[in-house]
């Protein structure tokens, strides 16, 4: 029954420290596996957030954190 279905609310973008972290995609040279996450600007340490299998996964990552434009890829 579709009469009582609730509308899904858009979740607000999750916050991250834009001054200390930058969004990047880490890609494996051997397997081509891609992982989206954040790299610390000071130390270069990478924190994995999401596995990217399809372009829809990348769009979901961007929407979740309010990221616009291209995300750089590191190897």
C-alpha cells in the first residue's frame, strides 16, 4: 500500500574540517580499485570513507559531504 508512505527527507551534508582535510580519490594502479576519502593537508594521511564502484557511488559521496566539482585522484 502506497497510501501511507512517508516522504524521505534529504539528509543534510555531513561536515568535515575543510581547513585540515581535502577530499580525494585513491586509486590502485594494479587493480583499479577506487576509494573516496579525505587526506590530511599537514601529514598526508588518508582516511577511507567509501568504496567507489560506479559513478553513482561517487555522486552519493559528493552529495553526502556537500562536495562540488572534480575530486583529485591520487595513486
